[in-house]
């Protein structure tokens, strides 16, 4: 150990002498670039989406001088880094088989106030009464009036067409979802609805195997839970022909090319031989 | 040159305790003899560099003290606290913000484990970028200036076909293995890192993120000639960057390509620098040292998830305490199909891939 330590220290010393000289002009360039970048990004409010586009969003702001609450990706607009994972969250509330978790340790981000249409739906047309010509059965039918409002309604891909509006939405309280007993549940607790059919996924979600959580990793710690609809679009859950549960996203930029390479063609030169 | 020094110089004006040779406490170890001897004999050599170095004596003295500190593992708690103060002062000056350098030790009863669902990964590379934001990697544009610890590997999907049912290898010798034998059904290309489609996941691809596996028998630790890299009691393999001589032996030994070398002085813009750091974790590195994933020690030592876990949009990444049967990783190990990468090398990673 000692034998290596002496040359190491000498090496480090010489390196430091060179480094300290070289370090001179480095910060000057960075400093000049910094105010320009800050001035460009200051006026516009930066909002980034969290798991998928169209679901929860988060507005960038400073929680301490020089420390943003969230960093957004410049290429895709996705949330890249959380300084404060619990911002804007509320207690998740009672969940069956999760009574052991003390109140306040499981939190979710409410989306109900963000969904503008909800207030309208409950008052304008569907104010607790069935409109004229409303179908009496649960057979899926095209809904021409709603297609203009909800582009999702046109390509409802849930359960391959076996599921329709009132299987999930409460028939009189239009801004609520519906549970097994026909009672309304909050739109922020979509897991209670989704778990009606996807029981295996609900079990994995409850145990932290499926889905996303942020915050404290210890089993007794405070966590922000992501509910089903923050990641999956319930109206287009199969993403069309791809038959996958998660919508496609734009990826972030690839890593830097190895020194001396102009493009990534080298990656395709090692095809595995076909016999 | 002269305009920029004002905040750093004032922040670092108080001379660090161990930087001043006159204040050095008399100790008996060979290393301290070397330290005082080195001060005298090398001071003329360093003097010119220190004079040219502009934030002046304070910064030079800090670097001076840093070069003569012990291997982090051999430091006493007082020396660790001293090193921490020294670094906090220097970084706060350099980056114009209050930088904290954590020296929290491994917590009792915690053994960190990681699990990743390869069926869920969509290859969006958000974990890669989050890691860069959290861990202060170099993010320049010139060759060798961009460092990413995680790599997402894209693998094209192949298929089994009925017409290859009786095909095998070798052909025509009467010895047939049959049943699509030796046709690369799961994968038709070696992995690609540089994929750039419009949208992911692609229909015919699987994605496999790799980073440091935090092995239980790490080859990198075995080969390090100066023992600067080692395993912490709670699992992660860490590096004392000050003690690293940049020989890159660990990079050659690592079977998972998990280590990166700072070929140039790291490019870390002041406004993007993450001020919450750990001594063994994400504090800014210098040129000529190796760095690697450490499961965000600055976060996980305080119970917070690593940055890559928090941003994964599909929740494919899971992190937990292996000693806690209620943790996510323990439940995955109990319930799911789990494998480790290159298990035949007997490195026993604490990073588990699973699928359901």
C-alpha cells in the first residue's frame, strides 16, 4: 500500500500543478455563457410532463436560490430530476388492504382540478339526468356528440371495445368514477376502479412492484404514489395496434459517439451470423 | 480573469486548518513525515503554480491539503470532518452557491438492492439524463467531455419460424440439432446504444439499461492498485476520487462497462451543478480520475430513492433494502422471475433484472 502511495502522491502533485494552471480560463467561459442562458429562459414559464404527455404536469420554480424544484429535459420536455418529490401532493386516503400505512405517508398528486372538462360535464349536459336518446343498455355505441369534445372517445381501445363510458364513469355524478357497488369514487383514486378488473396489477402496485413511486425508499417512509392514469391513458390503454400499456414517447439524446466516429453505423456492423 | 474571483476568493478566504504547514500538528506516522517533508521540498515547485492560480492562496492551499490527505477509509472522523469542510468551502466558492458535502456512513440494517423490470423498459433514456443532472457528470460537447453512467442497450427482436424447424448447425453432416437451433431468435444484432427513433418503444426492439451492478465480489476492487475503490457496508462500490491515480485498471476489470474516465477537466456549468453532494458520491470530480454509479449515496443514505428510479416514467426501476422483507426489492426477489447479468462470472451483482 505504502509503496504505491508515494508515487501516487507525487503523480497527483504534478497533475495538480498542471491542472491549477489549466483551470484558469475554464470558469471564465462558463460565466459568460451563464447569464445569457438565464436571460433567455427566465421569462417563459417552464412546464414539464411527468410520466406521459397529457397526464400530470409540473411547473418549474426555484425552491432555493439556484435550485429548481424540478429539471425539465430540453429535448423532450419531460421531468428529469426532482428536488422536491412531494410538491402539490395530498394524502392518498384509505385503500383496502393498505391500512398499515399511516396517514400522510402515502401521498398522490390530485389531477381532478386540472381536468377542465369535469366541471362542465357535471353541470352542462349530464347534471344527474339522462339526456334524451340515451342508450338503455351497456352496449358500446358511437357517441357523435362527444367526439368533438373528447378525441379519445373516437378510438376507445379499452378491453377491445368491451368497456364503455359508464363502466368507469358514474352515471349521475359525472366527475366521479364508479366502484363495484355503484358508489362514486374520486378521479384521483383511479386504482380503486382499475383494480376491479386488473387485480393482479393492483396487488403488484400495492406492493411497489408495478408502477412508480418517488420519495423515501424505506418501507416505512413517505412516498408519492403514481396512480394508474398518470402513466396509462385509460381511453387508449392499448396504444392502438401496438397493444402495449404505455404510450410511445420521444427518447432523450443518445450518448456521445466514441472518439473518431462520425455516426452510429458501426453499431450495425456486428450482425450475428444467421445459419 | 480578475473580475470573476470576487465571490470565490471571499468565500474561501479563511485558510483551511491543515493547509498551513505552520499549524500542522506533530504526528508520528510515516505519511505525516512525508507530508511535512513534501511541504518543504515541493513548495518551490508548487509555488509558481500557486502564484499563477488566480483565486490565490486559499484555493491552492485547499488543493495542497487535498493532495496530502489520507485514503478516505483510513481517515479518523476528525480528518473526515476536516476534509468535508475544506471541500464545502472550495466548491461553494467555485460554483457560487452553498454546496454541502455529506460524509454520512453506511446506515445499520440497510443493504441496498436494485431491481429492473426489463419487460417494462421503453428505452426513453430519461434515467441516463437524470443521473447526469443528479451526479454532476461532465456534460461538454467536445470528444470525451460527456460522461453518462447508465447506458440503455437496444436489442432487435428476432423470431422463431416453423420453416426453420429442422434446421440446425452444422449443416449436411448428419448431425442436426434441429428446432431452430443456432438461429439467433432473441436477438439479431449486437446491442445498439446510439438508437434515435422518433418514438420509443419501437415495435421490434427490447431495451436493457446497464450501469454499475454493485457486485458483491467486484473485480474492479480486486485490481485497484491503490485501493481507492471499495465496497461500502450497505452495498455500493465507491471511489475516493482524491486517492485515484487514473490507471484505469478497474475499467479493464469491470465486465459490465460501468466505469468512466475523466479524460478532460469535467465541464460542469455552475447553474446546473447539484449542490447536495456526498464525499464518496457526486461531488465534482477532477480530471484524470475514474467515476461510476454509486446508487446516489447522497440520497439513499438519507432514505431517498436514487434519481434514476424517480424519473423512470414506466416505473421499471425499483430500489429497496434487501434486509427488509417489506421492501419492494425483497418482494420482487420473492415473487418474480429474477436474473443477474453475467452470473457466470461470479461477481454476484446486487442489481437484479426481473420480468413478469
